[in-house]
C-alpha cells in the first residue's frame, strides 16, 4: 500500500527539490506523520463527571460547570423550553429549526454558553412570551453571526472540501457557504491526528506544485516560479510564506530554496496550523462571550491548555540532563531556573533595568510620565462597534500608533527613554502602560503627539476623552518612577511581592491574575515588556557570565557594572566604549538549509601595549548536549527535589532573608576526567583549588610560531580562541577564562588551575 512521503529535507539540499523526486519513498525514509484517513468515533452521551474530566484538567483552578452541562442536553433543554413559550406549532417549528441550525454545529463549550444565555432570556419573568422569544432570537442571531464572521477569518472552513456537511442558516449575513462541522472537528484538540493529516496533505500538495513547476522551468527561474506556487498554497491557508520579501523584492535564490524546503515540510505546516488553531479557538471563545467577568483575560479552555503545556514542559526539563564538553553534568531544569526563564529572576532584572533608567534620566535632567494608552471601542468585544478582531490585531494597532509617535519625535530630534507593559482588559483586549522619560523642554511636544495619535482613530466617540489616553507626571513626593511601574510588572509576572493583594482589573488575586495574564500573552504570542532608548540587555547578560578577572579597562567598567547590577554605570560604560555581541555562524545549520547563528561572546575595542584593536571575549566557549536522565539520575533528582520542596516550605515562614536556608545543589555523582594528570581532583572532594595538565603527550609550543594546531584546537574547545589570550599565553603569562580557570604554559605544556569550588562553578538554583 502506498504511503505518502516527502522530500529528504533533513539533508537541507535545495537542489533535491528539482532532482526528479517520485512518489516512491527513498530507502529508509517515510512520512513524518502517518496519515489517518479513517476517523470513526462512536458518539455516546456523557455524564457530568465524564464531561468535566474530558474538558477540564486535574490540578487546575477551573470554574464549576453549570447544572446539566452537557452540550446535547443543553440543546434538548432549549427545545423543551421553546415548546413552553411558543404560542402555536408554526412558531414552535420555526423557532426550533432556527435554534437547532444556529447551535447544533458549534463546539461543545460555545454551544453550552449560548444555550445557557438563550434559556435565561426565554425564562425571564415579566412581559409576554413573544417579546422574550424575540429577544432570545435576536441574541442568538447576533452571537452566531459574530462567531461566523470570526470563523471565516481563519482557513479551517476550507476543510469543508473534504466533507459534504454544510450549514446554510449561519451564512445569511454574508452569503458565503461554509462548512463548520469538519473545521470545528479539526481544531477540537491541539494535538490531533487530523491536524497532522492536514499538515501531511498540504506538504504533499506543495511538493506536487514544486515538481510541476520544475518540469516547465530550469535554473534560477525554476526556484522563483516554484516559490510562487508554494506561496499560493500558504496564502490559501492564511500562512505567511517564509522569506517573502527576500524572494519577491530582492530575488534571492538561496532564500527561495530554504523557503521551499520549509513549505514542503509537514513539521513546519503542523506548527503553522497549531498556531492558527490556538488563535482561532480563543477568538471563537471571545465571540461567544466566554472571556470576561467569569474568565478574565482568556477562556478557561485556553488557560487549561496553557497550564498543561507548562506542566509537560517542566516534566521534560526535569527529565533531561545537559553535559558540557569538559564533562560537567547537571539537570536542565537547574540551568533553566538560573536564567530569565525563572519568573523571579525575570522580575528582578526588569526592576534593575527600570531603576537604572530612572537614575540615568535624573542625571540628565529628564522628567518622567506614566502613560496609559487604550485602543478605540471597536477593538473591544463588549462594545456594540466590535470589529470582530482579536488581541493580535489590537496590539498591531497600538504598535503602529506608537511607531508614528516615535517617528515624529525622531524627526524633531527628541530622544526618549522608558519601557512599556502590555496588559489585557477583562475581555482580552490589550492596553499599554508606559513609563517615558523626556527632557522638560520637550515634554509639551511629547504630550501633543501622544494626544494626536491616541485620538487619530474614532477620537470623537463617546468615552474616548475619559479612557483613551491618560498622562500622569511622576511626582517624587508620592514615590519614584519605578514605584509607578512596579505594580504593572509584578501583576504580569507571577504576582511577585503582591501576596494577598487583589488584581482590580480581573477581580482575581494577584497570583491568579498574573497566571491568566501570562497565559493570555502566550496564547496570542504578544511581547509583554519592552524597553526603548536603552542599551542591549543581551550584552548585559553576557557580561554577567564573565567571572571576576582582569579585563582591559574599556571592558572592565561595563563588566563590573553588570556584575554589581548597576544599570546606570553599565549605560555610562557603553556610551564611552560600545560592546557588541559576537556570533558563531553555521552554513546550512538546520534541516532547511538555513544559516544559523548562536551567541559566542562579545567584541569591543581594547588597548594593549599602546595598540587599540577589537578584542573578542568568549562567554559561551563550551558547547552543551542534551540527553535523557538515566534511572540513577532520576532517583537522585527526585530526592533533591523533595529536599528543595521541604526547604522552600520552611523558608516561606522566615521573614528575614539572611536567615533563610540555602537551596541544595545538584552534585555530580562521579569524578570528571579533565585530563590524564594524576593531580586532578574529583568533584565533591572539598578542595578549593584543582589543577590539571590538559594533555601530557605532545601539546607542545612551537617556539617560533606560537601554538601548534593541536594546541589551538584544544584551547578553542575550552573557550580560549581570541588572539589576545593566545598572545598572553605565548608570553608565559596567565590567562583567566569565564569558566573560572587559569591557563599558563609550563615546560612547553599547557596547564590549568581552577580557582573556584567545583560546586560553585555550576548554575545557581533560584
């Protein structure tokens, strides 16, 4: 039996697309996802407990389900209630047909929500039954029309070409025929076989289009025409073709080759479809009224999916080890929690940067303003003018208006500094809180530009003057600028330092509100925090990776400032001598033939022996590999996790930070062989100094040319690659590296000495 296969993308050879590929799979190659063409499911009525188990995940705070919360049961109750309020059989049959056509095809959670509200309107006391029936039908028509408009914004209604079931009643508002059942069934689950099946089919369709184009054209024209054919399929599914501007405007053939390899990959298509599915599901939930008072920021369905993603991601981190080239092994979760992936670390870094910006502004005589920018009413679901767009569209509008403001300021040569926080309203619509520093002479110009572009769209509508824009000067008598913004930073990152307080926007506790805000940003893929008018934070992070060691004065000032968490001194050091990131680039570094790059270190001007030249600082010399924990490591980490949990529970009752118990660290179970020198010490031995001869055989210096090729390769594997360090070694001087080692040459052989305790050289756990 034939099974569809794709081109061998793993080889990342663009020419493979035009090498006469046939549908017979190459030896050893199969389709990435096995297509499942038989979707036969037995539909059985579920009890309330079964429905809750399927719909809501264990361990998460979910809203209680209403009574008789079964979609089929809800539709049955609607029909029974219509019998009671309908004056005759003609009206009953008409209303029953209308309600069933509007509700039967909808997803379960949306059908439950609309059915419940429909029944509530029918059951209202007072007035005659005809008015209640009319009010309920108007609500049902408007809500389902909104849902239909939202549904048509996404490509999943195209799935109807595979099925024959159509719904004609929901298309009265726009005259378009759409298939709902197949599409709704496709997006029901995030990881479904049907979604993989569609990804496979689309990849094969693109491959067929590329092959047909290759048969009619040759050379560079074939790549460009093949790209056009593949991009047309992407546009049908509302997927942005990769490298579109590079190919269409600049005619870059290499970009077309890599893009074709992406568009013929089922894995790439699956990622695109999942992203669209996430947006579509949440957009439908907003249109149905499932986001608001009862579920602020986003729906419970999306929040539960986000919680499940966080849980599965943490499980993977806890079951994965990373190992360096020098043999250091530790759990991946420890490395992740040592960086800004840890919410506590991320919050601290944001506060340090905000405080540094305030100090820089005060020194330069600037004044601060707290600005709140809100979108027009048509972007809000709870408005009668709602344009049926999602939070991404609103964020793009706010970004566009802010871009106009910055362009106008730049044209007038007015410099500003600050940061902005993107935060959701209850209905999921984003609004911005900004802290802006500007020179007092330009404050009026800034206010005028803010007002101009904030009210550019529907500026005269009702309520715009009260809610569209708020500008509040920073009053030192009330507190610092950081004090103004810290609330918005905290309530969007795990509710740090707001225990027991209430989030007035959502009505939830600070911790629960922060979790909902993080899930909202993740679902819509929005950037919550952004600084402007300041130096690169990545340079700051790389400098903090450097251990304390003598660096050239031009670099040492910035390193010392980063080490001491002094953003003001860091900005001042970079103003004198800029420091940039240095990357390691790899041609054809992935399966799509694209060039990949990773941060290798930093580069800056430095003076040595009266000669000023660019010096490279390697901060990521060692490469790390991932592997799954073995059984012994799993047992050791399980014990370590229990110890950490007990200590954390004890520390929560201790107010004084100095009295809190330190968190235990991962200890490597056995010694790491650093070389063949007998004097190297094992890890955990307690010695604070270890030394080693890295290669006792023939790593000798060439007296005339510096180091041998073998020596250079060995030093490079340990992060010593820049010419300055090699010159220092050649002069019989000692060289310090970021891994805490001292290198020198003795009797023609390389030696090293570790100054730090072995355990302290590992990642810190927070």
